[in-house]
């Protein structure tokens, strides 16, 4: 079979799907859908391989032959064209940002919540070393990075930063773009320290101190943040379940919030009864939302249309005298009260439910926890009325603390 001509190629590109040989391993491929392209077939280590050269519209017949000839010459010299192509791709990884992008592609397929390492990288790693050459980052850079995050009052995030740095630079070693991992010698003791068991629950006195401080310093703790904390400690829902909620999930007349399964961390939807105090807070939020479909619309230009995932924790931490990324730190308005996080408000709700005598299985369903063991298998009762009674009781107790404002 002779060589193809440019005229034949042009005609075949507009015809039915097929594979046409030009000789010396070069093929012209017309797929059933999509653009026609050039393909090179060769044998390396007794294995038949194929590699795409380029689309027909980007590479003429003459240039395709030249490209194929160059790659076949490489093969005769002991260089597999596909391996050389992959190395060329990896050679494009110059900066830490480039390395992260390549590493994160694997996370998207591997991790269910791949947005978490991406968020931590963008916020806490990239500003310090993102533009640096991969092979120029050393252990001193990593130490400074960990210190910066730990000093901002976020030890758990410092540990996450170390973990992701280790994984990312190990990926660089796999790709042979660096010879050593600059984060490998560090442990959690060099970052945020060994994380203690999370069992923090606020007492009623601590809740009074927090809400009073937040209320009297509305310049640094906004009203939506205040109401979000009030709802979290009263309803016991997860932060993301509340801050990403849309108004169409609520029936304020029936006093029910229908949390859908696709937004529930447990994967189970649930109808949440709403006490009258909560209805009042929601009515105020409706006004503050200014027509947004979200209860807590993002007030800044952002990819996220709803409140940022770290907004509340940052606001709380600021009351304790720490603000990430600021050289001049704000005053500590909370005195010697131990620091707490947003998730501690959920734990506080669970503790309050136990304190008021709510049965354990009802309290667990209030937090949308799946019941365990045999009870979880056979008891499909949702305890809606029992949960309504429990939440009415906790709301009556906490509303006195949350409402305790000078203007009421």
C-alpha cells in the first residue's frame, strides 16, 4: 500500500470513520465523533503501543511524517516516545503551584471532599510558597509556614498544612521533579501539636459571656454571624448544613426545616422542628439576606454564593485576640475563657439536651445521628414530636441568654 496524499487525507477527513496507514507506523484516524487526528503505532519492549500526535487541523501530512520520523528515531536510540512525552509534561512542573495542580488532579478522583486540601492550599500554603520553584523550597520555608499558621491560633489547620505539604512533595519525588521532601522531617509537634480529644462544651455562663461579647462588638462580629451561632447551639445542626441552607428548605408557617439528604453529612434527610424563637431569628435573617436564595449569602466576591466555610471560626477566633494574616492582632475580648470552635456549639447543644433530661435516642436524632446497633436497624421512628418538645425546651433556656440584650 502506497503513501497517502494530502488530497486523499482531506477527503477522508470528511468521510466515514476509519483508520488509514501512511506507512512506518503513522496512521490517519477518523473517529465516529470529534476531529480527525494522527496516531503513531510502534513496538517497545515487545509491547505494541499507540500515541496520539496531534489533530489533523493542527498538523499537516508532511509535518505528521516528520514528527513520526523523529519519534521513531528516538525509539531506535532506546527512548520510548510515550515515556518521553510524559517526562516533557512533568518538566512543566516548575513552581509549587504547578506541583499542587498536578497532585490535586489525583485528589479529585481519590477524595470525596477534595475541596478541603484545595482550600487549605489556596489560603495557607500558596501565599507563602506557591510562586517558589519546587526544588528551591527547603525545611526552613516549611518551618516558617507552619509557625505562621500555628501562631494564628489554628493548630488543627497547621497540622493539616503539614500533612498536605508532605503528600504534595512526596508526589514531586514520584515525578522526579525533586530529590527530597522538605517537609519530611517535621511532625505534628512542630506544627499544631497533638490534637486533644474534642470534648469542649460551653457552660451556660460561657454562653452568656460569648453572646454578650459578640453582641456588644458587632463591628467585628456581624449580626448574621451572631444569628448563625444562635441557630447552631439551639438546633444542633452541622455548620455546613446551616450556612449552605436555602430558603426553599423552610416552611416557616409549619415551623419545619426539611434538610435534604444531599446536604446532610449523614446522607439522611430529616425534618427539623423549629421553635418560635428560631422562627424570629429566621425572619430577621430573611430581611438581612436581601432577596438571596441563601440564608447566609456571601457578602464578598467569591466563588461560593453562601457564607465561607471558615467565616464563623475566624470571627470567633478574632474575639479571642487572633486574626489570621494580620501583623497587628486584635484585643482579646474574651478574657481567660478557653477558646472554642463552631463545632463546640453543636456539642454544647447535645450536652444541654442531656442536662434537660432528653432521652439519648431522641437527642441523637436531634443531631441527625444514625441510631447504632439493633436499635438503628429496627427503629425507623423519627421521633419528630419528641424532638419538637426537646428543641422547644432548649430554645426556651438558650433564648434567654441570646436575647439578653440592652435593647430588649
